[in-house]
C-alpha cells in the first residue's frame, strides 16, 4: 500500500536514495522490497517485536549491503481499540511525525520502552489532557518540541465555534487517515508483518534474530 507523503517519516531506508544499486535494465527503475510492520504502541506483543526487530535486526540489515540496498521498512500505526489509551499514544506519535519526522523512530522506541505506563490500570483515573502532557514530555526527551506537541494534542474544554462538543485535537484528521488506510488491509492482530503486499503469517512477536536472519537471506536476494 502506498504511503501518503505526510507520513513519509514512517519509512525507514537503510541507504541514501542516490546510492541505490543500478536498475536491472535501463528502462526499469530500481525498487526495493517493502516490509510493512503493523504495530500498536500499547500492545505488549508489538513492544516485544519492536525491540527485537529495531534493536537487533536493523543493525544487521545496515551491515549487509544486499539487505540494506534491497529493503525498505514502513511502520504502520495500527490502533487496537481494546486498548483505549492506544488512541492517545498514537496521536502523540503522529504529532511528533508532523513536527519532527526525524525523531519519529526515536520516539517510537521510547514509547515501547515505557508502554506499560499507558496500560489500562495506569491511565484509567487520569484526565485525558494529563496523559497527553506525559506523552509530550517523552517527546521532548527525544528532541521534539514538547510545547508544540502538547499544543497539537490538547483537547479544548469549551465547545467549538459551531457549538460542537467533539472538537478533537490537532492530529484528529491524521488519526482518521491511518485508521482508514488500515481498513483496506486484512490486518487484525498486532504485530502483523506484510512483505511486498503479502501477509507473513509465520512471523510474530516470538520471531528470533536467527529466524529473521534466515528470512532475510531467503527473501532479500542480491
């Protein structure tokens, strides 16, 4: 599935655009394989998957020229509604994506590191804007503008100009778009891995570094 330009920060490339290998034929442009990772910030299985893939597998990809040149990774934000706080956490990631796209993956890593702080028991008695304030502080810790993130996230406590009460925040439209995109896929559980448009049913949160290495050797050919 295509990635809207406004979400370009969801894409992880391992080599600069100008260092891609030559086309196999003069009239065929080079196109790397695409690995899409559907993850929810408040899903513990997504957290386990993220740590394995981004902390252990990604460095191996960077060190292997064939894999690095032949693969791009797209982080797909998959909000799981049975984790109610997931909407708020994903909103924060979308705010960082808009304001400081180069910090998106740093912020994502930190969100997964502290994801338990946004599990049900830890947010159930907290006002929504207070949760946003905690998320904005995390964004500030990775180099984003904390005040600007919080401004995008904060929900007004007064009706809108037309008297509306569901006024949303500065990233509501972006949330609607990522949800709309997700509804065009068969993805339900998180994590879900899609390779070149095909769901990889055998890959889950328990996939080890050795299994990833074997998979990459098989699927990212030179």
